[in-house]
C-alpha cells in the first residue's frame, strides 16, 4: 500500500510518501505554496509538487495512494522536526528511493557526509570510484527523491560555490547555514525561509 502526507517545515510544505513500510519520497512543494496559510491537502498541493524527470509525478503518486499519517510517516515528521530544531544530526528511517544503480550509489555516498560538512561533486565522484563522473554525480543529486534525509544539499562546487539544487539555491543555502549553526550551537534558530 502507498501512503502520503504533508509536513509544514521552515522551508515550506514537504510531501512525504511511504510504500512497503519505507520512505520513498520527501520533496518540497513549489514556492507559490510556501505560505503559512496555504491549505495542506490532497487537492491543492499535488498540482504544484516538483517533478524530477524520469520519476513518478506527484499527481500520479497521490492518485494511487492514501493520505494517512502512518506510524512511519509520523516518525519521519518527528525526526524532521528535531532536525529543524537543531537536535537531530542523522536520520534513522527505512528508505527506498527509486533510482538507477548509479544514482543509488551516489545517494549512499551522500549519506556518509557528516552533518555540518560539505563535499564537492569531484570528491563524491572519487569516493564512488568514478573520477570523471562529476557531472553524473550532479545529475544523480538532481534526481534525489528524498531531500534532507539523503543530504544532496551538502554537495557543492569544486571551488566552494553553491551550485545546483533541485529545491533552489536559497533552500540549499538555508539548509547549510542551519547545519553549520546548529553544529556549533544547538540552540540557534534561523528564520523560516518561507513563513
């Protein structure tokens, strides 16, 4: 059975999906929905959810799923809340991201990047023994269906610049600042990016 629900975060509304008792998707809705008074329901959000090429669209996923705050989705929301409060550095959730074997290899490598740190696309390519695969690593990051938990936001350009993030560079910058600040001072708070 497939399930989905929404979580209101400092970044905006996040869509979570579960299938076979594993998290299959965590994605940010479009900026036009990132407001505090936006209704979080199955009629308004799906039309605006981001869709990465080659992945099941949010609309078709939701059409074939039941909206329910399952125990696993509730656990994911709780861990996200702790993350946004600066109290959680790693996630302990069963994941099942849809992707190619290469993409999954990249995503596994991303999960080894410590909280509050970054790696370059080149460093990830070297880590997965594909030294010429920087661009392919970037494409795999772009297709990451489980943002934050699979921390593609921690990958930066070789020169230290913030490049490429499916959710937008403002989101990437916010996540990196959040992690840097909470790594040094767990009681910090950043303003909501999209109130």
